[in-house]
C-alpha cells in the first residue's frame, strides 16, 4: 500500500497561514485586552493548523494491490477505483486518466511519488500490450 502525500506547496500554505493568523490573533487579544472581531484570527489560525496536521498525516491518494483510492478534502468525497474494473486507462498531457463506469479521475503526474508513477506506468503499459 502506497500513500501519496499532498504537495508541499499546499501544506506550507496551511502551516504558514495558520501560524500567521494565530500570532495575529494573540497580538490583538494582548494589545486590545478585549475580545472583539479580530479575535477570530486566533480561531481561524488554530483551524488552519488542525487542517495542516490532518492533511500531513492522511495523504490524498492511496494505491493498494487491487485498487486506487482518491480522498477528497479531509476525507470527504472518497472515490475508489478497482484496477480489474477500469474501463479507460491512459496517459495524456501529463495526467493519468482512469475511468470506471461514470467515475473518471485525472491524476497529475507531478504530484505523484516515484513509486506511484511506476505502478500507474505498469498499469497503462499492460493495457496497451
């Protein structure tokens, strides 16, 4: 089983905005001494840091021996495609395009790990032979 993590760019966004909002929220609470509208920056920052921790731990794609599982944001909207039931497998314009019935998924090659690329390349090569 291979877990493909989210891109570092996306993870860094949640980390740095979470830190910035948390610091800004703490500064406004300390300076104002009053809980006003700007205190929501602190809450927003903590939420960003929680999302960062979840995404860092979870990954967006999971490849097993028999299927590929694509998770939505925070695990919502999961799609699972069985390798044996795939109706369309091709590589086009830097994307792996996989389809099973009405489910179609395009996976961008640049976001995949070398192991995941190897598995998908082998899957597509088997289909073309």
